[in-house]
C-alpha cells in the first residue's frame, strides 16, 4: 500500500509528495507517485513510457492545489513484470485498483497516447463513480487504428506487422529511427536519451503484446456510450499518431468532446509544450473548457 511520506519541506505551503507501491488487480506491485493535495488528477503514460514523463505537469499542478497521481503500468518503469496481464481489461482493472487504494473520487483522468485506450476501457468496465472528466493527450489507440471498409482513415495493418517485426529485431534501433519526429525540432539529445531509456526499461514481451493490443482494438462502440466531459489535445505535426487518424476521430467519437489542436505539436507534447499542456489540464480540471 502506498504511504504518503513527506519528501519535501515541512512548511505548511509545501505539497506532500510520496512514492511507493500499490497492488494491481492481481496483486502486481505498481510503482506510484502521489503528489500534492486537492482535486485529484491521475496521469496515464504512453506505450512503454512511465510516470516520469508527467513530472513537469505534476510538479506545477501539485504546487497549484491539485493532488497528482501517476503510476507505472505493469512491466513498465519501476513496476513489477509478472509476464501476464498485457491487455486493456487488466490494465483498466489495475487503474481501478489504484483509484480504490488511494480512495480517489472526482478524478480528472489524463492519458497520453496508448493511455487513452485505458481510459475508455476503464469507463466501460468501472463507470464514472470515481472519474468525472477525461483528457486524451496525443491519443494513439482510439478510436480504431486499422483501415477497414468502415474506417477508411485507418492504417494498413501490414504497416503494424512490419513495425512489430522491426521492433522485435532491435528495439533500441526501432526507437532511434523514430526519435527525431517524436519531438519538436531542436529538442536536445539529452531529452531523446531520457525517453529512450524509459522505453527500454519496459519488458520487451510486454511492449510487443501491448503493441498488438493497441493496433487491433476497436473502441468505437465503447466511446459512443461515454457520457462524461472529455478534452482531446493533439498536435498537428504528430508523426506517431496523426491528428486525422486518431485525435480528430477520438473527439468525434465522444458526444460533446472538445478538440484543441496544438500548432506544431508532436507526440512529445508533454515535454515540448509542457506549460501549455499544464494550463489546459488545469483549466479543464477546474471545470472550464480549456
């Protein structure tokens, strides 16, 4: 169980910060960060990434009266790798276990990339008792990625198969070939290395399994059933998940969802557009359309 041990100044205005482990749906140890007091905002990282990516949003919001929680997905980051549970149902149940363990309600749930699929599946399986608002940041799993007769803007599935084969041959090289367009021009090599290191910390077995899940799951019917305030934040230069393939269709799939397009935004908006992203999340969590 996560304990909220102060790791910061003891002054009354300092946010409480703690790290520890929460048991997932099957007892898997999930590394969790829990910073600040106030309205809860829970962050889900992208595929093969970890809670570290949200440090800039969490630091700012925790100092601004929010309780910010982020955890490493199973087999990611510092969480345990049990060799099982690499599917959206289990991941959604892990999220539910974290929200229950920390007794969070009225949550603004923020998911980057792959994490958008976890948001949808969580709401399908567990409803809105604990979650009141949702934010998709650079969605890369919703609503459906595969090109079909009724999804003409999707991607040829052969491209996914080829990418997976490439990844299973050399994941470090797979990352390096895609690093430059992931971030905005001029991003330092230090930031690229930081991201690469996070990705390589993930179990290759989990990375491959979740890649298959991400590129094959059709969320359209689940999203049509959602009745919750939703915000989609997407860059118009996202090479990993193009706006017209994922971002715009995601907003269109949820009744009343708001889409905000970041000019020049890439898939790494959590870093390159950190301040703007934080402002938009803050406004939305406070009940305003960002």
